[in-house]
C-alpha cells in the first residue's frame, strides 16, 4: 500500500477523464506527472505538478489545467480539498478517513508494510568490507560493514534479490607480511626473543595465532628458511585472520552470503579469460602512458605495458593491467573478479569502498561497463572516515590492536545496536564523529535512544492495556480525529515512498533519518497528552477511544520495527 502511488493513480485517472471529455488533447505523456509532499507542509498533504508538465504539450495555461483537475479530484472522497497555487501547482489535503485507513492498512500488512516489488527480478551483488585478511577489523571497516549490510537489507526489502559478498584480498604481498609476522609470534611461542621490524604486524592479536601454529607443527619451522614455511604459514595465518574477521562481523550482526578469494584468480586462467574478453572487444593494447602529474601511482612505468582502453568507457586515462616484466598489476585481478560477477548474472553491482579508494572509481566503472557491454551498472559507494571521541578528546586506544581502534572495541563499549544506528546517522560520503559518551545519553540529541525510547514507550502502553483487558482489535479508527493524531498517520504514510526513494538512491541513512522524525512525531503526541487528556492513549472508561489510539501507536510500532530491521537494530521493549 503506497498512498502517494494511489493518489497519483487518481490524478492520472482524472486527467484521462478530462481527455475523454475533450478538456485535454489526446496523446499527452503522463510519465512526468508526480505526486509528492509539498515543500511547505502548511500548503497541504500532497502536491502535484500535473498542470505544469502538461501545459506546454497541451498548449494551455497551467492554471487552467490545474483548476479543471482540482474539480475532478474534489469529487473523490479521499480528497478534502484541492487548491491551485502559484503558476499552476495543485495542493491537496486528504480527508481524515484516508489517514485513518492508513492505520488499518499498516496493522493488516504488519512486517510487509513498506515492502515493494520495485526490485522484482533484479539480482544485485553488494560487496562490502573486503578488508585485507591481516588483522581485526578497525572502526573504518565498521562503517563500511554497517552501511553495506543496511543497504543490502534495504534492497531486499524493496524486492531485489541480493547477494552479500566479501572479497578476500589474499593474493597480494600483504599476506606474505602477515605470514612473516605470525612466524615471529611462532618463534615467541617457542621462547625466543624476536624484533618486529617496520612493515610487520606487531599487534597482540597474532600471539594466539603463533601459539596455534606451534600446536599444529611443533618445532618443524624453527630455524628454517622461508622456502620451507612461507606458503604453509601464509595459508594458516590467512584462515586464522578470516576466522577473526568472521567473528568480528558476527558480533555486529553481519553475515555474508559469499566469500570470494582473490588468490583463486591466480593460476586458474580467470584473469587471462577476463583480459581476453576485453581484447576481443578491441580494448587491450600495448603502449606507454604519459608520466602522471603529481603523485606517481604504483602501476605506472616509463616503458611499454599492456593497457586497458578504459577511456572508451568514461575513464580519464587508460590503465595498465600488466607490467613490462609480465606480472599483473593490482587492477588485473579486480577486473577478473568483476568479470566473474557479471558472468554470474547480476543485473547490478554495488561496491562499498573506504574513502581512500576514491581514485579507483572511474577505472572500475569503466571495466564493468566494458565487460558487460554497458548492461550492468556499477555503483561505488565510498564511506568517509569515522572519528571516535570520548571525554571530549579523540579516542585512539585499542586493547587488541594497539595502533588502531577495532570493531570489537567499539561493539564492546556501546553494543552492536548502538554502533549500527550511529554509523547510519550520516550519509556514507560525509565524515562521521562517533562520540562514545553522547551515544549513551538518554536525550533527544541521541537518535539511537530517541527512536528506541519511542518503541519502548509503545510497548509499555500496550502492556498496561493488556493488563486492563484492552486491545486494538476491531478498533473504530474514525475515533482518530485530532490533527496531531492525523499528522502521525500522515508520517506513517510516507514510509513506503521513503523506502523506494532510499533504495533507488542506495542511501540507507534515509531510513535512520525517517525513524528519528517518526519518533519525534510520536513523542510530541505523547507530550500533548500531558496537557490534553483526550490525546492520552489509554482513555479510562472509553474502550472504543482506547482501541483506536492503541491501533495508532501499534502502527507506529510496526514501522519503527520494520525500519530498525533494515538497519540491523533490535527494537527494545523497555528501557531502564
């Protein structure tokens, strides 16, 4: 049920009637006719641009179309008034019965309220986190994990078939560094003193891995050269780190559908197959790139290389995919990985990267465009930095990693629910200040508390009602007539439209913003009841009025619960 869609359908039907009556010419394109909330809430409940977009093709004045359309719309019982404004906009006010009907529709739909078939038949791959398997996830990864997971849930809620994927970067030199670092901890486990040189990973999280390696192989690697142990230790350490990362993700409530190994691309012909596909399209050539201006990228060489003609698909410069010595650049396996995604039949790809990958966007988009012949869109979402604060100062201490704050540190301090909600209180590409003190505050300034408090308050009222034998069953919703009650119903009516807008834009933070606004409307109604007793949810001696009000707040509970589920946050039933 989408009220905005219903009213748009009414507008289109009214325009069709006007056409049949000769008031409008035949063949007008109605696709740009919209029904939206007005810019100023004082102007009405909804507004339509119908007259403005049809005036020119119809050869008529916008206000003339708007006036005639207003008359048609006013005949519908859902429309209380239709007023022409400005050059030809049409402001609509809906009847009380329409808003009352929204409440009934929400309670009937329950968990399904707001779900849509917008994404039906669309397979979407959302790749997120994809941290190097060299240590525990840090607070930056946390934001990417929360954002990606909420986006995946949002797309699933709007009807898409979603695959959540983690790309394991286990094919680069960093994994050799990990192996050497674990080997040092292995020697420590044998009682040796070791020194962690620059470039190794000195974090305490590897102590247990070194001890586990000792338990597995005994002293077999002690005093031996890398040719004996490097590959085995690399595999052992990578698996240990992925176990750690999976545990970190689980503590945050993130569960991936698929883990894809970069290493699986090497020596299997997959990179070669992807490059061959591009070559067959005339997009691979040998050449020498101009020296870059400013910072020199690691894949530039002042000699002939194998290049991908990425400029043919919107990139600024062509990109090296193979060095002069025959080794692949870091871009080549990424091309192969996305070739695999395209080959798996996804209709759209989303990659969630950290802010430091900004320079990577155009080349990756070009690669996917080339590999899919422009069929599969790639949306790359960058998550900006997170700054942790405590006691008014930057928080940089970690028990596990020493040099950075881990995901586990944050979850331990404030809990998974708080972590997830706070990470979505800003758009992904905006910096985020995460104040460890503020998120524990019980105030309106703390959005986590404010939304959860609204849900807990509703649960409290419902418990008291149940004790008194009162329910919302068979409620006469016509009892809801106060403007504050109807305003709350109007806010609830926005939910399905909000879902579709957020899903199209790939912006789950819109859900968090909406929930805060909904909680504000609810708390405002609660506070009005302190002075205006007729607004209190439990009306002593009037079970009919109580049932209607319980239905209203029950609908609020449904939407808050549905919204929090998308964000991966558990609604609380009581707060102490």
